[in-house]
C-alpha cells in the first residue's frame, strides 16, 4: 500500500472519530457552542480536500466551562468551581496537565498511581469538580479542566 493511501486512511479514520464525537455532543438537548443550522446540526462546517478526497468536517464546540491553566502543587487537593448547574450525568469532562519543565501539555499518569504520580478528578457536582495531584507527580504543574454539557448521560453506573 502506498504512503499516500496510508496517510489518507489515517486522516479519514481520525475525521470519522471526530464526527462521531460531534454527533454525540450535538444530540437533542445538548448544548452547542454555535447557533444550530436548519437541521439542528452544529455549525460552522466546511468541506476540505485531503489527498484528492473531499471530506465534510464540523468543528468541536467550545466547552461550556474551561478553567484555563490552574497551578496545582504535589499532593494538593483542589476544588474548581464551574457553576454549570446542569445534570452532571450529562457532563463530559476533560482534564489536561501541563508540565512547566520538559513534558509540556500531557496526560502522563492520567488517574493517580499512588506514589508514582498522576492527577485524578472526583466529586463532580452541579457547581464544582475536585482535582487531586499525587504527592510524587512530576508531570502536572498546571491542570486544565474542560466540561461540555451533552444531551445524553455520559457516566452511568451498573
């Protein structure tokens, strides 16, 4: 298989994943960052050409909450106030770390490995989310929390 075909397959696979994420985020009742189009889809959208193949794309909506970069010390528990006041079962949470040293933006040890490092979140409510950085974590000097309100439950128990 030629290099162009492999690249095209990888690009198309990534676009399909993004499209599925957007379809999920824009389900009925979901909050959209852009005004809905005539069929309720998230806009703006565009058609791009990749290696001679036309692909229709949509932008990922801006989160309903973005903490921006917040300092967090080793071993620190921090409460972040998002105040979205929605149904927490329909929130989609993304936590990203930033190492001010060599690793930059990362998700190394996402979730805590006790004594080894990591950052974890818990106690998501209509008003707050709590974040913890392991006491031995070398990768997360700053943390960024983004939350999207969606139209369907995300976190369901047994």
